[in-house]
C-alpha cells in the first residue's frame, strides 16, 4: 500500500501548486517555522516570495494531517522521503490527467452534430497544435490574428513560438477576447469547465450523466474539496493547453509549450491582491459551475420563502415593541401573538 503522502501529493499538485520543488519547500518551511516560533523573525519581515512560499507550506501541512509532526520530529532523511512521496503523487496525478484528457478534448472541440476537418487522432498528437485549424485557432495567442495566413504559417512552421505569457484564445468565454477589457470572459470558457469537471468531479459529469455512471468517489469528494481554488484553474488551463498542442510528452522545461511559466503567471494573477475583486467574482462563478450546492454571499433568499416570512414577522414585532417603548408602554415581557 502506498504512503498516504502520495495521495496528498496528488491533490496538492492539482489544487495548490503543480510545479513546486517539494524538497526545498519543506526544508525552507521548517527552518522558517522555527524562526517564526522563536521570534527570530516575523511574517512582516518576509520577502514577498518568502511569504508566498510560507503560505504554500502551511497549505501543504493543512492538507496532510500529521505531516507537521512527522517532519518536526523526524530526521533529514525523513524529510527527504516525505518530499519524494509528495512529488510522486504530484507527478502521477499530472500524468493521469494528461493521459485522460488527450482523447476527450477531441470530443469537446468537435462541433455538435458535426465533425473536424481534417479529423484529429484521439491518441496521437502530431496533427494537433498549430498544424490543425481547430486546435490552432484555440491555441492562437489573443494578440495574434489566426485568420492571417502568415501568422498561421509562422506558427505551424515553428518560426513563431508563443511563450507562456502570450495567452491563448481558449481561455475566454466563447473564445472571444476584448482588448479593452481583458478580464471579460477570462477563464470562463466551456472547454475549461468540461476539463475541470472531468478531472475533479468525474468524466461522466461532463455530460451530466454522473449520477447513473459514476462508480467511485470523485477526486473532489475524496479530498473533501468543496470550493474551487485559484491554482486549480491554472492547473486545468495548463492541462488543456498541453492537450491541444502537438507536443507528445509533458515537461516542465519544455520551451515549446512553456507550461511552467504559463501556469505560474496565471497563479500570480489570480493571487494578486490588487485583482481580488475580479478574482472573487471569477471564483464565485466557478463554484457555481462545479459545485451546484455552493452557497455564496451573492445568493439571496426568495422574498416569498418561509424563511423570509419568518424574518419579516420578527422585524415587525421588534418594530412594534420599540414603538410601544417610545410611547411609554410596558415592554418587560412583550407577548408575541401568533399571526391571525
């Protein structure tokens, strides 16, 4: 039986960080925790990068019960082993998701009731990326015009290789980008929602048939996940981008897909304090797509509901009580009469 840390690593990679080096994260985290606990430093003294790493380390400890005690009381060898198990989980989850998304992406980009021309092979990627009009259109950076023959030719030939900071059209709702409002529709495309459901709430949930077909708990339920995290959106976007590309194997150092840079920039944006108004709206939207029972502050109770009527009655009685008090009436033990 595998170490539970492998299990925790799978969820950590999908929802917290997928490209983090776990060994230095643990080493730096333990050292920093000791300094913070002994008062040698304060969080206010941490550099921005150190503060981010500290927060990620704390999220890891919260995710894996008993890990903090295991690391604190163990040896360097124990810490190395824990990092190895967590990394194994991160890598295995990413590989599993890459493999499972490769074929279903073809279904999602095929027009309803239609077909792709030329057809795309489900298990071979050489005809994807900028070699195919459909995947090329979706992957084309929003700052480039896919309808321009020269742009298509340069992208297909490799003369033009978009870096991770040139974001593709598939990130946008309806695959439409508004340069005057780059937040509009960002990370709200149908293909992202389908991929998220496929990974976190079961492949069958994409088609709405999960109730009858699911045979085991989904990843979200297994890990007690009840809300969408910002890094999980970045993770899914990175997986979809790679799945649409013609690259055969996933590599963090691949300069063609530039996946690590792409992922890190999305996480950086979604965790930027200055962008939290837009991010809060985005996460609320995502939670409603993925977790139908999600209750947010923006959800209001119907005025004709029983709850509204009860609260309305209570407000009316309190108002009458206050009015009686102002008139000098007795309010020591006001009797609440039932409505007629």
